[in-house]
DNA sequence: CCGTATCCTTGGTGATACTG
DNA sequence: CAGTATCACCAAGGATACGG
C-alpha cells in the first residue's frame, strides 16, 4: 500500500521527518564507506553532543537503517553499519549534502539581497 | 570554494539543516508542478499551522529557493514559485519523500522487532 | 571506550485573535 | 485571502557527572 506524505496522519510522514532531521543525513553519510565506531562518528560530526549522537544512532537502529554490534573487548568497542534498508536512503541524502555544499554561495547572495531590500519603511532613528 | 557539511562552523551545514527541516521537503515538493497560492499550500500540507507555513515560505524566499508574487486584486492573491536555485533541490527531496512512502512498512516491522527485543532485563513488577 | 541519567535552558510549535 | 502578533507549552538539545 502506497502512503502519502502529505496526509497528516500518515505514519510515513514521521519517517520523512526522521530522515530529514538535523543529524541523520550526516550520520548516514559517514557510514556510507563502511562500519564506524562511536568515537569515530563523534569526531567526524563536529559539534554533535554525545547525547544527540547516541539518540540519532538509537533511532536509526530502531528503524532498521543501521545495525549496532558490540565487541566485548577491553576497552569496549561498538560498531555501527548501514543495513540494506539504510543503504536505500544513502543516495538522496548524499545529493542533499552535495547540493548544500555547492549552492551555499548562491544562497548567501540571495540572503543578502533579501535582507537589504527588506527595511523599506525603516525610519531614520526610531526604536523598533 | 567547496565547503564541508561535516565541519561545525561551515555555513553550508545550516543550509543542509534548512532543506532537511520538517516542512521544507513538502513545500518544495508541492511547488514542483507550478506556482501555488498560500491557501492551496495550506490545504495540501495537512496539519501545518498558518504560522509554520508562513515561516517556512519566508525562509525559502530569503534563501532564494522560491519567489513570492503579490497580485493586488481583491481579495489579495499571493503566489509562490520555485526559482532555478530551488528546482535544483527538487530531485533529491522527491527521492526522499518517495523513499519514505515506499519503505514505511519495512521500518514499521523493524521497530516492532526492536521494541520486542528490548525489554530483556525487565523485572516482573518493578516501578519503572 | 561507550553509554545513561539528570538538570536546565531555549526555542520550535500550535492556538487564538486581530489587521490590510 | 494572507499575514502578523501574542501567549503558552512541551520537547529538543546542551552540559555535566556518573556507570558498565
């Protein structure tokens, strides 16, 4: 049965929200070229907190996009790896990341233009 | 200059966050087949509040992905349309929506499996 | 090394009402 | 019809400390 992401109550919209959320694209992207350890991911995703990384990984694991393997060595060693299901989203997410990287300058320009055009009715020295 | 979305301070990460945010994929998707009025968008995106739609559209306009045209008829008429820049993200976002619609069932299954496997150390009648 | 628990702050989001 | 303004709230997310 094909669902419609435009329908409010459709569960697939939650799924869209999930893959389109802040860190998902980066985590999945970093797992593209093989399994990674927790620490590796943490280091690569500059600025992510331990909490958010754990949370993102849990969600992805629960949704079946990645697997989590524990090697009971000392010290502990945990690896995350994309599943077949997870590899299915890899491509669109990569395209999104690439687009962001390639079009940043155009967007920055657009912003400047927009912000300069906005203050049309700006009074010379009013408070707000 | 090519930026890296994995770098904390890279402005292109903000851009990634933007296109990957809750409503963006749906709004842009709905504009794929031509200009739409505010009300049309509102009706199509079931569950979006007026505030969030306005906010999403403003951001997209500011970033140069869509244009906003006002026809001073009575009653007022406003149309939103994708720019060339905006049409550049159309494809990956469509792929994402499609993936969500097609793989929802697999994900639902994975969740069930995960949730049933979790309560391993569940005590018979503990609080919490 | 990997993860959980807790506290605490912020802002995203919806509901509602009002204006051009 | 489109949009702004205000309020109120819950949950996302960071910092920190502790545990396996």
